[in-house]
C-alpha cells in the first residue's frame, strides 16, 4: 500500500524556467472520492460495451478505454469545461469526463436517436460541443493539428482557456504532429499535447514503431513531462501545471504512462503481442481504480463498505442507462439527409436510387 | 470599370476581414511576401500578423489547424500556394472538415474556405498542373466553387467566407492578371453571389456549352466563332461545381438539345462526365446528338510548350465539338 | 473447389513473393500481427521481416519509402489498413508514383502496388467508409483494379504485382471472408488476369448492369430476380476501373440498349458517370432508355444501421432501376 | 585569405561512437582544380538560364542554384555514381554533378527533345537514372521519403551504396521527413538527409518557419553534422564521413550552411525579404568559387591566369551548349502519349477532343 502514497515525480525533458514544477508530495483530499466513482463508472461502461458488442448491439469499430481511466479523470479535475479536449476514436470515457451521460454514450454506441451524435457517429465519433469536447476522430494523428487549431482560436479570441489534444503512442510518430507542434511553438498556442502512451499501437509495441519512444521529448524545443498515467493525482497535477504553463509560454507535451486492458478494438483479443502476465501484472500493481481505493482507505476518507456501495450504485446506473438507451429508436430515416451541410441551400441530394429517394437539403 | 481577378479576390478578402473579426487568412507567404501570387497584397499591413498568418511549408499541419479553428467558431481562409500541395492536407479537407457536421449530428460546424490556384498554369509540368475540381466535388459536406471573371471571384469568395460550411475555392493562376468589367453593384461591399447557381454567360439556342474557370473564356470565344457560322451557342459558366446547378444545365439543354462540356481536368470521372449523366437522367429525350466532352488530355502535363498546348482544350476543340453536335461536317484532323 | 477472397489474396502474395525476390510487402500490422484483416497471414514466418515489413502508423512516410524503393527497381506491395488512410499519402501515389514515368520520359518506372480495403464496411461510419475508385481512376499513370471474386482477387493481384506500373488495388473488407468457387486453372501459380479487361459475369440480352467489387454480387442477385420477371440482364464485372474496358461495356449496350450502372461510392463524378458518358459517346444511337445510375447516397456514411443501409445500393435498387430501364412500370416509393 | 585555409569544423548534434569525425585540417590537393571548374560551369549555367528565362526561352518555374555549388560538387567528390541522389526542384546542378551534360540541361530547360527528360519534365524534373540520379521533385518534402526508399532498396539488394536525400530549410519542417527519418532509423537505412540550409524557404527566413532552426539536430535520435556548405572541402569530408557512417549505422543528417544568390524562382526578385547587403556580404566573404580560387592560388596549384582561362573555356562551353540545345526541336507530338505507362496494355488514350486525337498506348 505504501507505494500508492506518493506519486512518482514526473520526468522532465528540458528545463522550464519560472514555473514551479508539479509537486509530487501533494496529498489526496476529500475530492478523491469522486475520482473513485468516476473511474468506476467508466470502467463499468466499457465492460458493458464489451458485452453489448458481443451481443451484436454495437457494430463496427469499438475501442475501449479501461485501464486508462486515470488520464480522463485526472485531467478533468485540473481544468474547466471551458477548456477544450479533442481525442481519437478511444473516446467514450473522455465524453463522460466532459459531462456526457451514460444514456447518450450507450445510445450512440447502439446507433440510436438518443446518442450524443444521434447515432450517426458511433463509437469513434462522440462529441459534446457545449462542454468543449471536439470528438472523437478516426484518423490517427489528425486530432492533434485540429486541437492546435482550437487552441489557436482560443488565443485568437483572447480566452484564457487551453486545449488538450490527446493521441496514442502509435499516433506520436505521425508527421502532422511535428508540423502542428512546430507551428504551435512558433505561435505560442495554449495547447497541451497529451500522449496517452499505452505502449501499443494496435499490435505494435512502442519500440517497434518509434526509434525513440521518449514521447515527452519529441519536440526537442518544447518541454515535456512524463507522468504516471495510472495515478489520477499525478495526472491532475501535471495537467494543472501544464495549463498554467501553456497559457504563458506556448505548447508542452505530457506523456501519460498508461495501459489498455482490452485489445485494440473488438476484433483484437489483445493477447498475441503481449503476455497475459504483463496485463495481469499491471492490473495488480498499477490499476488506477485500485490505487485510489487504497488511498481513500489509507487516509480514511471512506470505508471499504462505502466504496462497495458506490460500486453497486455505479453498476445499477450503468444497467439503467443501457436499458434506457435500448428504448431509444433508430434515427428517423430523414436523418440520412440532415447535417450534410449546416446550410443546405435547397440543394437536392439523392439516395442510392435517385429516382425514388431524394431530399431538399435545408 | 474593369478590375483584375487578383484585385477582385483581394478586395473580397479585405472586405470580409473588415466586416467580421473572426475571418483570418493563413498560408505560405500570405503575409510578409504579400502572397506568392499577390492575392493578399496589403492585408498584413492592414490586419496584422494575427489575422494574416504566414505558415511554414507544412500543409497537413496548417490545414488541420485551420479546420480546428473553424470547429471553435473562427472563419479561416486557408490559402494553398497551389491546390497540388493540398494533397498533403486532403485528409483534413475530407475527413476533418467535410464530414464533421454529419458525424456530430450538427454539433460541429466548419466555416472554412480552402482557396488557391487549381489546375494547369504555364510551363509548370505534371506535378503543378492537376485539376482537383472533380475530386472535391464528389464529396458530400464540401461546397466547391470555381470563379471565372472578376465578378465571380468577388461574389463567390465573399459568399464562401460567409457560408457556414467548408468551401473549396478553385482559382486559376492564369486568370489572376486578367481584367474584366464589373458593375457598380458588384463593387459594393454587400455584393455576394449565390452558391450553387450557374450563370448563363451568353444566351443561345442551338447548342449548350458548359465550362468553368478559365474555360469559360474559351467557350465564349468559341461561341463568337460559331455565331459567324450561324450557330447560336449558349454558354453556361458553372461557377459552383458542388452543388451543381442541374436546373440551369437541363433547362438550357431542353432548349438547345445539344451539349458540349468543357474542362481542363482529366476526362475520366470528370465534370463533363457528371454533366452528361445528369442530362441523360433528366432530359434524355431532348438530346438530338451525343453529348460532346472536351477535357484535358488523359496524360500527365508535359513541360514542352507544344505538348502542353495539346494537353488542354483549345478554342478550336470547342468549336469543332459544337459543330459536330450540330451535325455540321468537320474535317477530322 | 472454393476459397475465400482472403485466401486468394494471401496465396497471390505468397506466390509472387516466392517467384520474385524483388517483391516485398510493407504496411501497418502486416507482419507480427498477421495483417489487420489477416491477408498476410503466415507470410512473415515464410519470408522474414526484411520482406514483410511492419511500419509505424505513418502513411505519408512509408508510402514515399515504398515508391522510392520502386524507383530503384524493387516491387513493393504497400498495404493500407484501409484506403481511407491513404489520403495521408495520396500525394506520393499521384505525384511521386503516377507521374514519374512521364516526367522522366520513361527513365523512372514505378512497379508498385497500393492495396487494401476500400469503401464501405459495416458500422464504421463516415471516416472509414469512403470509396476512392473514381479519384484514383481519374489519374493517368495509375492503373486501378477492383476484384470481386476469389478468382478476380488472385488473378488481378498477381497481374498487379507483375505489372511495371503503379497499380491501385481496391479490395473490400466485407468480401474477405466470402468463398467463391475457383477453377483449377485459377489455382495454378502461373494464373494471371489481364489488366484492363472486364468480365461478363452473366450473359443477358435485355439490360446491361455494370458493377465492381461487392456490387457485382448484388448485380448478380438482381439479375436472378429480374430473370424471374422475364428480364434477361447482362452483368459486367468491371474488374479494371482504369483502364476502363470501354469495349466490353459498349458491346454489351449495343446488344441490350439499356444500362444500369452500380457503385457504392458517391455519385457525382463517379464510375457510373463515366460509363454513362462513354456509352453516350460511343453508342448513343443504341440507347433505348436513359442510363440508370445506382450509387452510394450523396451523404457521408452514418453509423446507425438503418441509415447505413440507406447509404449504399441494395439489390432492390438495382432491380427497380433495371425494370425502369426496360420500361416496366414500378411503384415509386 | 587566411580564413579560407582551414575549413570550419562541423558541429555535431550528438556523440557518434567508433567512427572518427571528419578532420577539418585536411589540406586541398590537386583535385581542387576540378572543383573550380565544375563550380564555374554550374554558376555559368545558372546565369545563362536566367538570361534564357528573361528571353522567354524557358517557361514556368525555374529555380537557380548559384551560391550553393559547393554542396553539389563537394558531395560528388566524396561518392560514386553508384550512390544515389534525389533532390527537389532546384536540381540543375545536381544533374550536372551526376555527369549530365550542359546540352541536356539547356534542352530540358527549353523543352526540347534533347533534354534529359526529352522536354517533358522541365526545370524541376531532371533525372539521370543511369547515374543514380532520381530527380528533380516538385513537391516540397516528398523527395525525402523517396530517398529513404531508394536507400531501403539499396540495403535490401545488399549493395554497399548509399542515398543522399536533399532538401531545403523550408522542407525541413515537413512531417513526412520525421516519419521517414524514424523508419530509416528503425531499419538502419543507408541514407543521408542533406539539408541545404540556404536560410530562406521562398520568402520566409528560417526562424519564421521553424521554432528550432538547428536542422542537424532534428531527429534527436539520429546524429547530425552542421557543415559549412560554402566550402567544397568541408562538404566533401562530411559526405565521405557520412557515407561510411550510414553504411554501418543507419541514417544521419548533414546540414549544409549555404546561400542562394538568386531569388527563389524567376518571379522572385529575392530582395524583399533580405537585404542587398546580406547578399553581397556573402558573395564577398563566403562565395564557394572564390574560396576555391584563393585556395588554389595560395597553394600554387594553378595560376590566376590559368583559372581565368578555365573560366573562359567554361563560358564558351556553356554558350556552345545553349546553341546546340536551341537546335534541338520540340518533342514530337506523339510524345504526348508516350510514357504515361511503361506498359500501356493497348489502352486507347484521348486528347482534348477525343473524336480527333487519340492514341493506343504501347
Ligand atoms: C492514418 C491512420 N492509419 C491507420 C489507422 C488504423 N488504426 C486505428 S487505431 C490504430 C493504432 C493507434 O495506436 P495508438 O496511437 O497507440 O492509440 P491507441 O489505440 O493505443 O489508443 C491504427 C493503426 C487509422 N485509423 N488512421
Ligand atoms: C508541399 C508544397 N508546398 C508548397 C510548395 C511551393 N514551394 C515551392 S519551393 C518552396 C520553398 C521551399 O524552400 P526550401 O525548402 O528552403 O528550399 P529552397 O527553395 O530554399 O531550395 C515552396 C513553398 C511546394 N512545391 N510543395
Ligand atoms: Mg497506443
Ligand atoms: Mg531554403
């Protein structure tokens, strides 16, 4: 238990002057309990999604986040809903973190009307614009320049907000990331590049994809921190620090050392390119939820029974949400032609057989 | 009054930037250099480096940044030095810009303009001469405009900037320096042309000629020549490739019963192919002759002047095709 | 004997790698993971990591590397996990691969195959469902193939690898697991299909249906249904989108006088548009009815199952269009 | 004069073990005279191209290399014609260095049949495949992965040759460069990334385009040398060193500190974004030809008169080549349809009016 009491100090890629580094000795406070609850909800949601997929209620690509919950939750604890987040396809929990509901999430996963994208986006394309969540992107790497662009707009609009652009270790090799980082540094954009290093890009271990897997050192002219991404508190501190830093100085990189328990997506058993021992070792030693549970118990912020109750509630909440989501109907067929444009100009658009299916775009 | 297409574009940018502080221009050499083709001349001085943003030569990165800024609500105008280089960034134009409104069920709007010279210029060979009109215009979520005259350039660029959706705006380097008469109306800062509407540049009754961008000028020249032979050609300046103004085309063909399509791009899956198909679908029974397709030669663009000339339509080609459509006998070269 | 399209592709790769040491495969997860869709299963073990090369997720970079290797004389097969991701690399496919032979007046040849699943799969939404057939097929310098059956897959992939020019090879994820009967001939390691030739999958005399990839199966189903109504449909499996087998199409239409084109991609500037135009150009006088175009809906692909189904052609659509072409009365939905 | 006698030692981005660094004290030898001659030919060719452009005999884009000659010539002196080179559009002198003739160059520039690409490529697309010169590429950055691919093929074919992939300071920011460098390092490809840093990408000074203009440090995990690119001998040594190094160890970067005298292309006067003083200062202090002249004279390898004679010969050679190139006819119209494919399969291809112009591709 002892080892949970202190967060690992972050590694630093280069000297950052004049801003104090995150202090790893900060103790958990009352607010650790929401961490437990929020991560439990996320975990439960992802496990339920797995079942729904197997029951063929979810189709296509579905990328689960269990194991990485501390990143989403720690980050949210450090920022406000006016700060923006953008991520890749592994987006369900980021959406919850932004205040999205379980019903919206499950309905989207099942392609229903009540989904956060009305069923049109699916697993990879969750959005919550009213809480500055910009998706949910399917093309590896693309969300990073997009996130830098959001930060560009924040700065242009003279807001004091920042953008967190999240990407994986596989995405970290994408050229557009270097291009966007260079411009962000030239223009002092308030953007934090959050590399969620779960050590695999699909079936490829980081060292097979990157000559230098020290992702926090990537932009040599931009400072980077390597953070224990299984430790909510460490993540929170790093994000708080980063937010302050980038508002004054321009971009920085946070590399979150984390892990995904599930395979890459539902077609990947996730056990051919890594050993079961590796997975179970991390579950036992570094699980983010267990870490918080132990912290809470050690500091007597709640009892074991109380936490069990929380878990029960969470389970019920998830089950209820699924039931509710299932009641939501499929999108109305007229949705086929909605949102092609925000201003359709009265254009006529066609279905597969244009003589029988067409619509005037509003 | 006459103004050049360059000045038309410049004034449109200037006015829209003056009217809406959310509009900004980004791209290579748009600022201190005043634009590789001087479209943004004077704007850096007027609007400063925050709104006239010079970028490194990193199209994928800056296009992504532009699209992200549009997600947030700004109205970026992204200049590509030429559209050939936009291939490095096309994933952002298609996947990040065109599809986001739909995928988010309307939450994310993407008010952005991608503009720059498209297609053939003079003596710049294969990698710098590609016409991308058909590629972009095949994609739902995008609007694709291609101005010909100064009035087009002003009215369509202003419309593009004001439009809440992503617009691909295809200019033509060889037209930048050309002057066209413009009406007083068109010089007003409120002037704007509708997106999705073609313009009948010249009325006629024997044959319809569709064209866009530089080829409109050639089509008009051809019409002039045809008129001397007693053939009255109607010239349609498409202006908008997506949405395509099917009504304007079919109404004209219903009148003339003959159609020649003209474009500089490659023929296969091109603009002419779509127009021919639309006419087939919507006014098959009116056609008195096969549609004649005039297009760029189906080869990469060569540098040598003689081959280059053979690679793009000439006025003669249009005249000959129109005569064929009208069943005039023509000697085969 | 029946084999799946997956095994057909796998065996074609295997045989060509065995036959020519210059052939190698590169792409994401092609090696240790055995291919994202298991097309390269077993090849790493057989040919080793030098010839089955796992790459990082950097399409622009590894496509450029593949093209460079082809300049030198190797014969790379570049796998895109899907063709959607090839947009990050499309500049290399067009500018570096397709145009180099021409620009160098024949000095540089580019014997490379770009392959992977193209177009719609199931439940993968807008960014993962784009059909790029028309884009690539518009470009001189490229050859573009789209197999339907296992025999197509084997014969065309082997032809593509042996061909000295850049070939874009468009597979379909939903066909990988489908089994097709194959002749003994087609299982021979010398088997190869000609590039640029379509296949008459089913002969008929009342209406021609053109299709490629997955839609060939739908067209065949439609033909079966039509036959019950006394309509004899000829189904053409295009196989090659560029060069397009104009002769096969026009010969068939000269016989049937009616044409339905089918594709999953977006309609505007699509494969159907080109075919309609070719028919208009080459056998206008033979057409007894307007060409019917069946294509993907002109909207981004939605995730929801009902909308997704509406977004791609169904067998019913083809049947209805064919009947319309044959002037059968059909109720309008 | 003194300062020409010793080359500046190269700067090193990281420790390279076990291979001795290039020795800056190496003295010029008899072979300095060809340097003078070759660079003079290049200089003269580019100046003649300028005139031909103004006389409208050359069209479109035309990018001149004068000022940068030491890079082309120094590099060639270190390698063989079995090593490969690929570059961008500023390619005339690289072509000459590979053994291309002045007539082929001028004929190509004027779009004539005798051109090295039969007039079909023009200024930006020179090739000489028989001497392993792979062009002449118009898209900024693209030639770098292509060059890495050539190196891939060299290694795959078990040759002991290397590839020099040349690019500008502007191109150095392109993402595909980072992608290709990562793979080259993962796979130990024998490729040298040669950044010709002439300090401007079109009108943009390096520091306006790059947060960190230390291009030789770009791939932090790949060693880099910064070399005086106005000094043939320094370039030669660095390239010799690099060739040996990459054959054993995989990629490295050479940043050549150089300068272009002309504007970016013919439409750029080249004087709006840099001062005339800057240009004339470099001409006076660092000109690569003058440096070699002084070296030759100091070491008495030739007399001033002999060098003048060489220059006269060069001038005549260039004039003759132009005259000869002018006699070459335009390409035959049938060339329009040649080389679309290397195997045309009997496909029919069309001209603008398909009813009157078509051809069966061989
Ligand atoms: C440009 C592109 N190439 C390939 C893919 C297919 N793909 C989807 S996710 C993925 C792995 C990404 O790994 P990483 O960045 O580490 O993120 P993680 O999945 O581990 O969260 C791949 C190859 C894609 N979506 N986009
Ligand atoms: C992808 C791309 N974007 C833009 C251009 C237009 N362009 C041609 S050269 C150039 C400047 C390149 O500068 P640098 O890399 O420093 O090379 P230099 O011209 O100085 O040799 C630009 C912007 C291009 N050819 N390709
Ligand atoms: Mg990962
Ligand atoms: Mg430069």
